[in-house]
């Protein structure tokens, strides 16, 4: 029928909607905390150190992005979510793939 009045809070593209707030809560607070909590698991040198630093950077960027979102600081949200998370998660993903591949190879040989 084309009636869209009252649906503003259910649309994620509306930056003031409840859906956007829940989305940002997950991507900033919970993803940030989970990254900070998993970082100490990788306590070794070399590749594990890269993973630990990437998770720490991602956690810091996520939490800063959440602060930026809550205070409506668009530049901070843009930088932390796009570049901070993008670089940190990419580095962690690549390093984890290499680590898991090494672990898989050593399990096959043992």
C-alpha cells in the first residue's frame, strides 16, 4: 500500500533508529570487548605477537568508535570503524590463517 509512516525506527539506514543503535552496539562495544579479551590468548612471539597487537588495536578502535557514535563525532566513527577495524581485522585474519595452516601442517606431520 506504500504506507511507510512510523517505520523510521525499524530502518538501519536511519542513523537515529533503534536498529542502527543495536548494530553499532554490537560492532563497537561487544566486538571491541571480545577483541580485548581474546588478545592475551596469543602470548607468543612472531606471528602470535602480530595477532595479539591486531586484536588490541581492533579493540581500541571499536571502543573509540562507540564513544564517537554516542557523542555524534562523525570523523572519529568513520576513522575507527573503516580504517581502524579494517586494517586490524585484516591483519588478524591473515595472521590467523597462517597460524592455523602451520598448526594443521604440524598436526599432519605428528
